[in-house]
C-alpha cells in the first residue's frame, strides 16, 4: 500500500492490471511542493532503483510525478541546513543526489518517464536517466539555478548535457532558460509529446507495456551496451573545473540566492 507521507518516492507493481505484467510504477511525491526532491527522497530513489535492479521479474519502469508536475527541482527549504558548508554540500551531491541518479543509470531495466508540468533542475536530472521520455504538451523544462547563486554539480552537469545537448544545457545553466515540451522534442530530449494530460500518461504507460512485452534479457543487455558506450566517469576523474567544485559553499552569492528565494524576493548579486 502507498504511504501517505508528504515527501516520498514509492514503487508499485502494476501486474494486476491487464497488459501491465512486469511494469513497476515509481512515483515522485512531495505534497504542496510540486514533487521537489528532499534529501530523504534522493535516498529513497536510490533504494527503489537498487531494489528494481535486483528484481529479475521487473521488465520496465514507469516513473512520474504525483499530480500535475513531474519534479520542480530540489527542496530549497532544506538548503540552509547544509549547503553553506563545503563538506556537507559535497556529501549532498556526491552521496544523496548522485546516489539516486547513479542507481537509475546503473539499472538494467528500461525506464520510461511520464513528464507533466514542471520538470526543473532535479527533474531534468532524473528525466535524463530515463530511456524513453513522454511529455504532456504543457510540460516545462529547465535548470534555473543561476537565480539561486550556485552551479550544477559536475557529474550532474555532464549527465544533463549528455541528454539535452550542450547548447541546451548552456542555455539552461547560463541564461536560466526554460523550454516547452515541443522545443525539447525538437532538440532531441523527448521521445514524444502528447496534447492531452490523460492521453500523455496513457501513452507513457503504453510504451512501458510495449517494452515489458518484449525480451527482457535483450533489453537488459542493450542497456548494458549503451551504458558502456556512453560512460559516466567517477568524480575524481572529471577534468576541466576547479580542484574543489564545492568550494563555493560559503560564498556570498550562494547565500544570497537561496536566502532571497526563501524570502520571496529578487536576489541581489
């Protein structure tokens, strides 16, 4: 049964419904915050996908947000508690966030994303880990963290740039640009865009069911091959940026960006 907790990542078997044998539905849920990812949710995401990887009867995953949004980003209300200390900031990104994302990337089971509403920051990162992305026409995409006074962590930036394309990633990170579903389809990030909200969800589920009906062993081998061809290097082998990518933790603009957001005022950089 689903928990009624306000912030959670839950997985449910869909085998009891016709045509959905082998499909697991993963839901991002953060009530009242457009499914923004809390630290606990990142940890739950990791646990959910580690469990899916071990479950040999799972043939496909459908991941979606609860309600009208996919994921609006990170839970900024938590940020003052750890983001201004470099060691704690590193642990958040390399432990919590990358722990969840890497569990998705390492999962041999195909993942279909159903994207509606806001898909920002953490939402784009999670969607970037998926194999097929089906969006409602009203979905919006971006990573406007420049307004919050901090950059995207290195491995997360590499993941997003690889999925959305370098030009789009630069616009998202440097301009705080946001894009429509049709724009992201044209830029190669989305597999399909569907006009109606119910129809978009139905198409994403249908895609998951089509995958689940095919050879599961072949699907897992295909994902292993594609992962080997693409590759994501470990943090200590990334090049081209500062020796400590989290040294900005106590900077004035980092504090100002987050404080201004929480105080509901424009930041002054």
